[in-house]
C-alpha cells in the first residue's frame, strides 16, 4: 500500500519570501494561498478591550498585548508596514481560498476565565463566517483545548504541549497531536500509536530536510514549517 503523502502547513503563513514579509501578516497568508499546501498556521491573542488579533508574541514593541487596547496596538506597524490583522480580517482573507486549511493557535492566558472568553469569541467568529469545515484549532493550553471541545465538539482540536500520550489525547476527545519534532524523534512509535487510535499527527517547526524525511518515514500526516516552498517539492 502506498503511504499517504505528508502534507505541509505554513508556519505563521509563508513569510520567508524574496523579499521577506512579516509573519502572521495578511501578505504571508496571501503568499501561502498561492502554494499547493494543506494549510497555514496563525497565532491568536486578545487585546485588553477584547479584540482578537493575529500575533505571536506577548508584546508588540513595548506594549503587552493583553494589557493594551486595540487602537494603541494599531499605531505600531508590522515589519512589512501592515497593521496587526484582526482575526476577523485574517479569516475573511483565508476564506478566499477554501482549499487551504486555517490552523488557528489560541495562545495560553494566565486567567482561565480569559482563556474561556478567547475560546467563545473565536468559535463565534468562525461560525459567523461559516468557516467550521476550513478551520482547525491548536493550543498549548489544556484548558483551551478542553473548553473548546466541550463547547464545540465538532471542531477539530490538536494539542501542542507534548506531555500527553496518544491514549490520553484520545480519552479527552481531541483529534490529534501536534508535537515538537524532537518528541517524535525520541519516540519513533508515537505516530503509529496515534494513528492506531484514529488521531491525526502533526509536528512543529520542521525546517530541516533530514528531520522532515525522518518524520515522513515514520508516517506523519502533517508538518508545520517556515519553509513550505522547500518541503513541498521533496
């Protein structure tokens, strides 16, 4: 039987272009939409006044995102001159290419109540835009994954932290494991174990060709990479 091809997810969009653009920007999303890949990954945070934005770091310049209002965050541009995109704008742009999955990473927050608010607002937005089948969710926060699965059982949810076995993931009702590549390399039977349980398998952030080939040999479903153009042609 022929092994299924490992699919590619562009980490924070396809931003390592020539000239380079900003990660998590609308331009990086547009670039990824031109590649024949499975999906893009983006990071979601919430401003102090409850606006969902696509941004990886806790700070934008000197401003802590969770303690800053959206209007202030808009004053400082991304490296490519864009404003920080709202999740709404990002998803609307993502909807233009329905074949590209939108892997939405909900960033952990120290307050459980705030995490639950982030889950509620994100899932409402995805449903408003009718993107349920195009969107999948990932998080390092066990609470976010559990709360999202409880609120929206049909949403596909993958856990990132790497500390749960495939059996524990299955027990929680999640859809897959999305672990750092080092965990898969240390535990070469992890992928087959997960697949036996019907779980999807993904790894981050795979930029090394040899590591990609090892994971592909183990039968991984997806890899998340900063070099989608490179791995796509291997």
